[in-house]
C-alpha cells in the first residue's frame, strides 16, 4: 500500500482557473511538503506543514496556497493558474523536520496549464 | 545559502559495471546531511542513501555507496554491478542542521540521468 498518494495524477487547467491538488499520507508523519519539478530540474519547495491547520512558505510560494485540514491531508491550491505553473508537483512526508529525516514522496501530479 | 550542484547531465554505462555520479554542495553550516534519491521512469522518487556530515565513514546500502570528501564539499554516489533497472534520474540533496534541528529544508541538485545498457 502506497503511503503517500496524490490526486489527480494529471490535470489540464485553463489559465486563470482554480486548481486544487490533494495529498494523503498514511505514514502518521507530522511534516508534509509540496514540491515542484520542472523538466530537467530538481525539486523546489513550495509550502510545508508540521501540524494540522498550519502551513509555512517554502522557497517558491508565490501563486500558491496550501491547506492542512488534518495530519493525513495536505492540499496545494492555485487560485489563478498561469502558464508558468505547468510542472509536475510532488507531495512528501517525513516524521520530523529535522535535518537527518528522509522524506517519502508521492507519485506526482502532472499539471498542464493552457 | 545552501546549494547543491550536479554537473553530469547524463551518463551511459554497460550493465554490470560500476558508475560514479558527482555532486558538490555549498553550505555555511558545520552540520548537515546529504541524501541521494532515485527517480524512476514512472516518476516515482525513492530515498536511496544518506551521509551524515560528522561521520568519516562512507555510507553503504546494498550496491549503493558514497564517496564523501568533506574538504572538497563533494558527495559522489557509486553504484556497483549496475543493472538495467538502475536506469533512472539520480538526485543529490542536502539538509543543513544538526541531528536536533527542528526543521531544515531539503535542497536538491539538478539530477543526473543514468542509462544502463546491455
């Protein structure tokens, strides 16, 4: 059973539309993360959360909001999708935010904004 | 600011040989952790191996090992007896801070694409 799942796995959105990407984890981890991967590049941190009802900004938060309604669920929201937000988005979790903790990734969501 | 750089964009090797992928990092912190992740063709990202900055011994897990050269800020990934299924993109990443740090973000390199051919 996959411990970190994402939905949808792919989505086509229109410019200016609202997009919500969902992530669910069964690891019982406190920390959850949203990353963005652009073709030929590594992952960049958008938002993260260490407790329900609280989110923190990562390195590239502009244009994105996050929501953590429960320990298991973490959403990424694009209120006004733009062409530049076309990318693959990964959710991840870890039991702690400490430097030694490995992160467990979901399968990714491929978002295309037209 | 911390930075991770992988200069090898792609590598092709013959099956059953040994390959080394390079990674250099920049940090002002005296304590940090270095990770290697594998991204398969399906997009799945899995953790492979970790090196703690305070440890002199190179980490080894299965047929993966690391070449940690702290004075050069370098952490190479070595895969021995490569198999076709090792074909993937490999990412080097770093988290600053000691073992008791409360939060530290994971910073990734650009990735190296490995092709293992028969």
